[in-house]
């Protein structure tokens, strides 16, 4: 899931920087992401959902379009937990089908699930590198004890709105000046 080459900046960041002439990122789908975990998710997946969805919603990193993908990530987390539990219960070395001792097959499942989890975590900004690529703001407060803080979207929205107003006023002035010259 990692992207090679240049990663585009989000439109909101370009507006804040004053480089909004070439907004090449398509708009993100509107919100509408359900805070409630789907009923079909197993227990570990629901725990993952309940712990991470509030954080990602406050960072505005989840939309309705992400729902199914995040469900898959929660299921991968559940697989990791089950594989860990299996290894704890049966041990690292188990009896093989041919009578000898072999490495617990749950290790293969665990390693594959961890690799998939890392890719999803990067996509959703659940790891430091992923947050950098998604331009998630640095934590400004830690009032609710979130594991990496929470941005203050009101301040960010205010800056974006102010910058958009400045750009609109500038464009309007340019349009009027061009009309007068014509």
C-alpha cells in the first residue's frame, strides 16, 4: 500500500500555505463514518474499533468511504490477537503431522497478519510515518488521554477559512482590475 514517488499534499494544507491555484487532490468524501462497530466483528476487532475510531474521527481521517476498509483492518487485528493467543496456549514448538517437533503454524498466520496490519496502519495514520504522509497535525492537547493526542480542528478550520477568504478577496480584486483595464 505504500506509494512510491511524490506524495501529494492535501488541498487544505495547500490552502494554508497560500498555494491553492493547483488543487490537484480530489475532494474527500463527506463524513458519515459510524462510531459503532458492526455486529459481525469479533471481540478483539470491536475492541480495536472502539479504541481507534474516536481518535481517527477527531483527526478527520475517516469517512463513509473508509468503512469497509477499516472493518478489514479490525479483522486483521483480531487475527493477530487470535494467533498470539494460540501461540501462548500451544507454545512455540508443537508436534508436527509426521511426529516430529515443528514451529507453531500460528507464527506464519501472525507474521502475515502483522504485515497486512502495518500497511493498513500506514494508510489510516495509525503509525508515525503514516501520520506524516497524511499530514496529521501534531497533538495540541491530551485532555482525553488519547494515545497520540488530538488536533484542535476548530483552529485548523479557522485558519483554512481565513486563508480561503483572503484568496477569494485577492481573486475578486484581480478580476475587478482586469475588468477596468479592458
